C-alpha cells in the first residue's frame, strides 16, 4: 500500500491557478492585522473577498 496525494479539484483553485484559502483562515489573517492601518489598506486591494473584512477594521472608528 502506498500513499498518494489527494487530487485537488478545480473548485479548490482560483482563476489565477493558485489554491483558495479557507475563509476562516483569511478572516484570521485579516483580524490579526486589525491595528495595522497600512497593512489593512493593502489587504483590501488583494481581492474582493478580502475587502469587506478589511473595511470592517479600517472604518472601525470614524472621527467627524
């Protein structure tokens, strides 16, 4: 009996051919940068699915 790697389905890759990260992991990454405004601005530009989570931290406090 030999171990063979599991075949990844096409659904587990994004349009650029990179594996998709689970949403829980991306949310954790973004949440860990909650106090780094510079990084949050860059994270918001990565992809549309990351924008909402980053925006939540960017606009957490608004001063008028």
